[in-house]
């Protein structure tokens, strides 16, 4: 029998989101019904509302979530009712060319629930990143559920569903930050500060945080940054070089997604160093670099998709570190709010007042 729940919907470009009744089907084959306990307000949700992802309105927003599996459909064996899970948007297929060569973190055929959630009038909803977790319950592909230790706080654990995992993974998985390395992180919002956090976990000796906002730089210090640079008052490239013996950083993580900051990252790395782009650019952006510099500086220019994570591998490990007190996920939770407060949370995000507002559903 379908479930009537409350959920946050974006109906048109730029319009305030609304709290509406959502119809959620019982799970079919390969699907899971999840009772959502907490869901972070991510910038990607704002992109959906602004039409920056696609025009498949109306959207059921929310995707950084943790909750409890309430029911599963046929052929589901990895999770069962009662399991505490983090939702992810990388439900690997196991059969594509990436999966077959052992690189499931790059799966080219990730999947979502087959059935559609709807409004009361039958209008089909497009769930954000195939999840739609600003709702009391949501329907997902069972592969989007990763079972973790149930003692972890839902408000903190759910953040691994997107932004925090993207940042930590950009450092550990994509950038392969190692013990004693120097790292610079350009852009210290939720993703950038998670990259700072991941660099500390990996044992980096020097972690340089760069932003234009002193509050974000202060947060970066709390997450492990050894130095900070305010880009409005200092030359970013020269200062990073000064802090790394004149050489540049071993790994530079660009968490903004702008041509100007990417160029800073390129020139702020050491010879044979690594640049990781985890900030998401818009389709119209272009960058021009002298090809001789690309050749002559060597190293790697990488993009990080979802922190190149494999949820089944990374989520339980990071939750264990959180429960051991070695990963400060709670530090990313600026406030907890209700479903009706998402629109104001978007405004706080735009004003740079929060790292993450987290919707709690009781």
C-alpha cells in the first residue's frame, strides 16, 4: 500500500520550496523503502531548485541522508528491514566496464529506484540525485543503502552521503595524500573543509586552507588546517609556495569550481604534484593554460567524482573513525532544522553562515 508522507518539493526555477504530501510506493524488486532520520542541506539541492541540474521539475529535494530501512522488495539481499543505513547516489551495477576491471568507484551505470514517487495528483517527482530525502520516507534502489554502525548520529552520518564524502575522498582517494605531504585546499565550504579533514586523517604535515571568508578559514583550523590564507589580501600562489619551502604543495585540492581558482591550484602545486578538482564548474566555464606548463610541471591533473568513493568500502570505515573520535563529523553540523525550514537554510548557505544545516525527522 502506498505511503503518504511529507516532503520538500521544488516546483519551478527559483521559486521557494514547499512542503507537500508525497506518495511513496511500496518497494518493488531491487528497491528499498527508507524511513529518513536526517538529511543535510547540500548546495546541489539549491542547484536543482535553480534549474542548474536539469529542467525535470518538480523535484523532491534532499540526498545527504541516513535512516532505517522499513521494507525491501524482491531480490534484495544486502539490506533488510531494521538496518541503519546511509543513502548514496552511487549504487554500483557490478557489470559495466569499470566494475569489471575492479574500479567500481567509477561505475558508469549506477542506478536508482524504478518506481516513481508522486504528488497526490499523480504528478511524478524527480528525486534529487535519485534519492529525494527531504521526506519522511523515500524509495531508493537497494544498492543506494549502505549499512553502518547504528550508534552513529544520523545528523552526522548522513553527511557522508554527498559533500563530506566528496571532500574526504578528494584528499584520500583521488589525491592520494600521504604521510608528511603538504596539501593546499582552495575553497573551505563543506566540501573543502572535509578535504582538510581528510588530509589530516591521511597524515599530511602541512595543510593550507584558502578562502575569501575568515569564518570558513576559522572552521578549517578546527578541522586540521595548519595555515590559512585569505585570498582577498594575499597572493594565493606565492603564499602557498612560501609555506612549502618555495616549492608548492604536493597536492592542491580545488573545491570551488572556477577557472581562476583552478589556475591558482595548477601553479600552487610542486613539480610532479597533483591537482584535484572537486569543485563543480558550470557547463560554460573554460580554462586556458600554456601547454608547455602542463608538460613541464608534470604530475597529475585529476577530477574527483564523489570523492572517488565506494560506499560499501568507505562509509563503514569513516563511521568507525567517527565513533572512535578520530573524524569530527559533528563539526560539520551547524544547525538542525525541520522539513519546513529548508528554504531559509538555502539562504543561510548562500550567506556563508553555515557549513551544513541538517533536517532532522522524528
